């Protein structure tokens, strides 16, 4: 794990990051299911213009990303304000993007899903119904800036199963798994 440990906070916020096709959404949704955190898919926060651009195989520029990143940071901050922890699946490829996200809630931990471009390319080729074409993978790999030592987070190998990655992230970040217990009909004495 890089960076300093998260301070004691009433909420936790996790961004599962990496290039398209690395498994961000699958892993983030499994972390959310295991912890009870509110899940969001960052792609759903993109404007129609951003989606159209990416669908056409045109990489986004920073000017396209800033409003999107600020809306994600605001969403996390709003959830924190009402006592909800969050997990977001978001590429967060550059340090400057992660800095914008980290400015939202009290603290953010990053889970970087990293691995061989060939494995990710094969996953992208098999994916159906997503607007992000495999042709943009090279631009994402070129843009990716690894987590820096002063950023809180962990780097995980995408060759592992989504369940194993979610468990590893939960353990590495010290997230408390959520256990649903039905209300008891018995009252303490």
C-alpha cells in the first residue's frame, strides 16, 4: 500500500482505477456488495458529448474530463455529508485526475488494477455493448500515471479473479465487510 494510512473517518471512499477493460466495474461492485458502500460507475457521469467522442474512437482531452471529475468528487462529498461510504469505478489515469477526486470527500483510497496490456486487450475484444472501443487502449496505457508514494492506495494484478481482487482490496485498505443481519424478534432482557 502506498501513502499514509487513512485517518479515522466516519466514511470511507474508494476509487477502483485503471485502463478500460481491466475490471474496474466488476471489482468495485463486488467491494460495494461486501462492504455496503454506495457504488457508482464513473462512466455514467460522462456527458453525452464525451460518450459520443469515445464511441467514435476519439480520446478525451483534459478539458473534457475536468467537469466529469469534479462531478464525481462532488458526488462522493455529498455521500460523505450524509454518512455514506462510496466506491467508484473510474479510470483516474493521471495524478492530476486523482487529485481532483481526492478533493471531494474527507479521504480517498485508490485501488489500481494493473496488468499486461495483452490481457486487457483480449478482455476488451470480448466485451459487448460498451462504448469504449479497444482501439483507445493504447492511448490509455500511454496516459496512465502509476500511483505515487504519497497517494493512499494499492496496486493489484488484474490476472487474479474479480472476487480475489475485491477481497485483496478490502484487506489491503482495512475496509470492514458489511454483514446483513436480519432484525431479531427477541429483545434483550
